[in-house]
C-alpha cells in the first residue's frame, strides 16, 4: 500500500515492494493530487504482484510506478555516465538555482569524491562498499586549515583583481592539522546523493543511490553557548580556544561596551552601523550585506530581512522591529551613506561581500579584548540568549531570527547561568 507524507509544504509518496521501502517526491501539490498519485502507485504495484506486468530491463520500481508503467527508455550515455560527467551536468543544471556559496561547497565535496573514487568511474558501478571505503579513507586523511585559507585568498584574488594587491601568504603552521569530521564526510555523501537523485529524475538513471546506512564515526556536538567569564575559565583550564570562543555569547551590557569601542575605531564608516544592526536584529552576516535601502522603514520602526536559508524552494522574508538605539544609528547612517544599491555599502556605492564584512570586523577588534570573537554570528547568539533569558515566547524568537527546526531551537535554548542558579537555589536553598 502506498501512502503520502508531507513536510514543509512538500509531499512525497512512500510504498513497499519486495520487502523494501521506496519513496519519491511530488513537490508542492495539494492533498487530493497527492492521494491520486498514491492510488495510481497502488494500482501498478497490484499489477506487478499479479504478474500482469513486469519491470523492463534496467528499470527500477520507482521509475516504473512514477511513469504509470511506461518508463522512458534509458539512453546508452546514461549507462556510461561518469562521476565527472555527473558533476558537470548537475552543476550546469543548478547554475542560477542554488546560491553561489552552496555551489562552492558542493564543488569542494565533489573534488574529494572524484579524487578518491576516480574521475572516470561510471556511476552505475559505484557500490555501497565503494562509498563505505570512501568514508573510511576520508576519516583517515589529514587536512591543513592554513592551506585552505591560502587557497581561498587566491580564489578571491582571481575573482576581484586589484592593483598592487599583495600575493597571498604562504601557509603557516598557526593552526594544527586535523582529520575531517564525520559531519563533513556525511555532507560530501549527501552532495553525491543529491546529484544522483537529480540524474534519476532528469537523465533516466535507473539505479538507486547505493549509499544507504553507511557507517560514520560518531560526531562531536559543539560546546554549549557560554558567557564570556565561563569561556575564559575554560581556556585557562586548557580547552581549545577556537572551539570555546566559537560558542560565546555576550550579555546586553557587554554588547553595549563592544558597540562603544567599535564606534570610534578607525575603520570604514559602514562597519559600526552594520555591527549595531547585527547586535539588535540577530540577522546573519549574509542577510545584512544583501539588505536594501527599501527594506528599512524608519517611520514604522521595522526592517525586512531577506532570507535564503529557511526554505529551499523559495526566498523568504521576516520583519524585525527596530530598537530605539538602532533606529537612531540607522537614521544617521541613511543620511551619510553613499548612493549604493545595498543598505550597507562602501564610499563608492559598491556592495560589501560577506568575506569583506568578516575581515573588517576582525580588523576593528584586533587590538582589543574582543579580538577573540570569531565573527558576526556572536551577535545572533547574544540576542537570542538575551531574549530567552527574559522569557520571550519561543514563537516570537523564531519569527525574529528565522528559526524553523527543533535542532536550531534546542541549540539556542539556554538561559543565563544566574537564572539557572536561582532556579536550583529555590529548590535547595
């Protein structure tokens, strides 16, 4: 029997055949259409069981029932589709559909897949044993973060050549080598699976993805969010500073001190208002740099945040109210900013890239105690922490910061230590 399952507005059909469960996505369809498709699947499964029809050679049961017993013929070139060919064809199809950062990540994943599995390996010959061997090999490799940093600078220099630009520095040993995490390896397999399933729908690839139930090393959960004082104690006790300061959040008074320091720093004029915007809205760095002047409503006291992460099928927005402090900062910025396309822009009106925003933030804090902060996301941590400790309804927090999954909520669902201390003291005195 086939049945329908819906997630985030998208539906899929699930069914069992020969003791195995199969599934395929329908997309955004209404309940009646999804039920009609499930009924058709039941009909063709019944005919297969009764022996009235048979699966064509090289055709899997999902393709057969999706095409109502008339699957397209598989062209010969699909049987010879190599891993490199799959990668290139998939990237051409996704150009303009996925964000460039997403494509860059998938391309990096395929670089490792092609390197270890072979560029000319036919995808139809890739087995579960091959993918398990891949995960085991990747887990045993060493990666040098310093080399990746230099390669990124070389790539950025090639994209935006400038006069008198200094060559990227040689890789240094300031960060130790490490093994790829299980989460990273899992993402690489997911990238291959995504391209594979795309080929099944668009290229007539008949074989199901063989990477089900692979064995990965146990992942390590990030440290819980912590106050500045706790972070200092953990570092003094010998904990990894990179991991510790990645999870710090600032109290409102500390945010005020940070903003006061940043206000008089000799960096570009857009840095300070952009930091204030991040601290008082909880917006992500990428969301801030793409904000438009029309998104800011100073009269209504609200700003529209343009999202790209909440829904994979469309770009969404959310509205965040402006605090009196932020409204004052932005009123001054709107008067003095250059006539650029984006709300935060350089003196010549050019936009700001996420990488430039990161570099200028580090430059602003490099001679202060704030230099240990890892990036713009600390302001998001801090705002959510402050609202949670004030007892703000979770639905309001979700609406303001764009959380949509329980995993995100659980990660941020913490209170200030003194709030927890008061709770335990109320029990034991």
